């Protein structure tokens, strides 16, 4: 039945647990800045959405989605702080680092979904282009640009900073890198800013603001409203191209794959471990990315029978710990394969060789068969059939008989052992002979050693 607890505390709801964890994060002073930026972000996003509705500009809407992405990045930064405060539990033995990966993956995927929504709306606007009001278009552009750059440069977002450096470059970064090389060839002092590659978030903010400025000028000069839709498509494509490599990288981490840039180092470490003293084999190795910048792995190491397990474990861990932070090493000694009849106590139903006789059966070959008359090898007139019944195989296993059943049945002999003292009393000696001559059996139908002649007299 179990113990009855009269004053058991009621289980907290999901909202109560979430509020408790939020209080844990809010207790850290580093999170106050993030919470302040989050509140300003919500206020700024609300104003931008209202200006998007008043200007009827879809390009400004696409640029406002970047501000919403900044809010997701702030939430990811809070999750990163919470992960640093929590310790591994029995349920989550590897910790909560994968929540950072999940937050980055969700943020980038939502940004790509927003870009697809902008592309769909832009395709509809090409059929019927509405009129664009430029009264607050330029103001909204500078407000969004200022807030995005201030957020990205003021708060160090560890998960997104790692992903932006570890993921592959986007097509926007590659094109800007080509232009930067040409510009740095003229002005070498700009190489520290534009090379090797710019921050993708800062780059997309500047490119989106540049597209909106061009849209504002063309609409003001020529009333060319279709450029707003073209700018929206450009911003959506830049957003999708920037977020896609990050979502692919974080998705591979969630799938527990090994990073490509670490495979060569891991192979080198495995070869070093296999050459350690006492190590015979390294097998079943598996390494995967636990979180951003942390690897986990497990490996089985087979060692000699006379090797020290703790010493080998220390050396293997020392070699692999330089790259793998969370490591599980299984050490097992080399054990010779022994038959079940020779090692250990006998299990029930297992026979012992000491209680049995092994009678090897002769191997019968077709070329050694002899005829009963001439005793010469007989050549078969036709080849033996491929499948034949009642014929012995090539390798006949030995027949095992008990000591108490050494004599075959059905020959008229007694079962069991016959003592030597009872041989003379069973009438096996010839009458008239002494004890020294009584070992010769007297069977009248069996001829003597030298046989009989025609007259019936024994041969001398």
C-alpha cells in the first residue's frame, strides 16, 4: 500500500515552477540588464508594428522581425545564465546545456518562418501594389537599427556568439568578405573590422537599414512603390540566408553528431591511447557534442591481464580530457576463452571428463574402403550420392559413455564392472588347468591359436 503522508505538500503547477526558476535567474545581477533590454525591446517592437501599419510598408515589417529576433536572443541569454546556475541532476546527468542549443535552434527557425511569411506577402503585393506612406518610414528604420545594434553590442550573448563563429558563413558574409578584401587593399587599417568576417547579426542590421533607405529615396523621388516590395524580399532573403547556417549547426548538435573540425583531433587522441602501456584495443568509441563548446564521449578499453586498471584509466582520461570534457571510460581486462567443462564449478547438467570414457570413432574415407574378400581398396563404380542416409559423416564426434556402462548392451553380457576375482568363479577357465592357466577362455566353437588340421588334431 505504501506510506500515507497526511501533510504532503501539493504539487506545483507548470506556471509555479516557471515562476520559481525565473526568480532564481532574477536574483543574479547580470540578468537585470537583460530584463531591462527585454522590456525596452517589447516597447520598441510595439511602436514599430504600429508604424508598419500606418506606413503600409512591408519592408519595414520585415525589418521589425529582426527586432523580434533580438527578443528571442535575449531570452536565450537568460536561459544561458539559468543553465550556469543549475547543476546536473539524476534525471539530467549531463546537465542542462542542451537547453541553450534548443533555444538557439528555435530562435533561428522562427526567424526563418518570419522570412517565409514576408516572401508570401510580397508575392501577393506584386499583383496589387498598395500606396506607401513615407512619413514614419525613415524614423522607424533608424529606431530599429539603433536598438538592434545597441542590443547586440551591449550584451554578450554567449550561445549566439559561439554559433555565429562555429557555423558556416552565409552568402551575405561571403559577398561582403569579397568587398572587404578589395577595400582593405586600399585602406589596410580596416582589416581588423571587416576581416576575416563580420558579425552576421550586425551585418544583416546594416544591410536591412541600407535597403530601407534606398526604398525611402526612390519612393520620395519617383513614387516607385514596388521598390518597397523588392526591399522586403531582399531583407527576407538576407534573414533566411543568415539564420539557415546557424539552425543547421544547432540542429546537428541536437542530433548528437561529432563536429567535423574535431574528428581529426579525436582520431589522433585515439591512436595515442591505443599505444599506451597495457592497452590492447580501443573500441566502441562514440563522441558527440553535448552543448556549445563541450564534447561528451564514451570508450571501451581492453587491457592486458597483468595491467593496472587504475593506472590505465588515469592515462586514458588524461589524454582524452584535453578535448572531451564529459568522458566515460570502461576498462576490462583481456580474458581467455575457456571451455565450460574446464573452468569454474560444474553447472547442473554438465558432465565431467573424470566420470566418462571417451571412445574416438575412426574416420571412414571412401578411398580406404576394402572388400571383405581381397582386403584391397575398392573403387566405387559410381560416385556416392550427394545426400545419403545411414552413412557416417566425415567428422564423427566422440562417443561418451559412463564408467558404469562401459560394456555395450544387447550382447548377452552383464551390465556394470566385473571384478577380477570373480572371473575364475564364472567358469571361464578350462577344466583341469591350474590357476596360472585359467586366463584362457574355453569356448569349443572358437579354434585355437594355431588352428586344427584336417584330422582334427591340434597343430603343434
